[in-house]
C-alpha cells in the first residue's frame, strides 16, 4: 500500500512539472503548439528507435524523426491532405532507408505512421490560434487524461480480474470501466460547458469512444513493448517511463476526437 501511494505521488509530481508546458502551448496555439509538437516528435523518435532498434537507434531515430518533422510542418501550414500524403511517403522512405542500412524496414515505416498520424491530427484540431480549435484540442487532452487517471485510481483501489494479462498484467477490468465512465462524463461536461457545436449527448458519446480509444492505445503500446522486450519506452518521466508511455492513449484518442470534429463540421455545413 505504501509503495502504491508513493507511486501515485511520483506520478502526480511529474504531471505537475510537465502539464503546465503542454497547457500553455495548447492555449497559445500557432508556433508554440508547433514547437511542442516538434519537440515531442524528437523525443518520441528517439524512444521508438531505442525500443525497436537499440543497436542502431541513431539511424532509426533519424529516419523516423525526419518523416515526423515533414508531416508535422505540413499540418502546421493547414495542409491536412498534404500532411497525410507526406506521412505515407515519409513512412515508405524511412522503411527503404532503414532496409538499406540493414535495419527492419517495417519498424521504421510503422514508427513514422504510428507516431505521425496522431501528431498531424492534433495540429489540425488546434487549427492555428482559433478558439474552436482550442476547445476541441482541450477536449482530446481532457478525455485522455481523465480516462487514464481514473483507470489507474480505480484499478489500484478496487483491483479485480485482469483486463489483458498477456500484455499488460497490471490493468484490470475495474480500471477499464472507471476510465470509460470518466471519459464519458468528461465529454458530456465539455460539450455543455463550451460552444463546441455538439450537444451533451453527442459529447458524452464522443467522450466514451475517445476514452475507449485511449485505453486501446495504452494496451497497444503494452503489446509493442512486449514485442520488443522492454518494460518502458524510456525513462524521461519519473513514475511514467518515457514520453510514449505517457501519450500512448492520447495518440489513439486524438484520432477519434478528430473524426468527431470532422463529423461536426460536415453536419454544420449540411444544416
């Protein structure tokens, strides 16, 4: 019990240090949000390389990082279609480059797609410095954070049957249900509190879907770590491991929120 409380304390302290920088960048938008996304791309590329190709991590990090930079900058220019095309092209180029240097082409190509797809959509969601972009980006982060925190707290307090012991032995069904509930409530509250162009019911449903995606992203990263034989993606954040360990759920949740935003835009244009 004492160890669990200490773990929660370390996680909380890490969040208090890192969260303000993320919040300020999201609030400011524009070049500030681009800067934090580029910094994250560098760190994530290194962590992916250290995890997937530890003996040639510099080569892998360079291949993946170049692809992420090209896609992220294209998205910042509000060229979503170009960014997505660039993402696919850079993934293929990273794979070819890695293979030419004796590394796994699939690891390099997948690294660009896995890390780049949510980065591009998060920049599209933020939409420069627009107020509506701010609200939708905050929505994505709030759902991911609420789901992750409540899943951890409920799972730690209640325990019970394991969710997927083969890949993630610590996660429980109680934590999973607690995370879904938190995401649903947070989505409804966000929709009713801010002018997002959606009702409370749609906000709660989108929160539920994004929460489910958030936890799926967490499980998927656990499966990837098991595949590569590592415990954590890195050791950047005390109590959390690497940056990828912290944003794995957000990466999947942001994709669902972006789809919700697109549906809202299309519905508004049709009305």
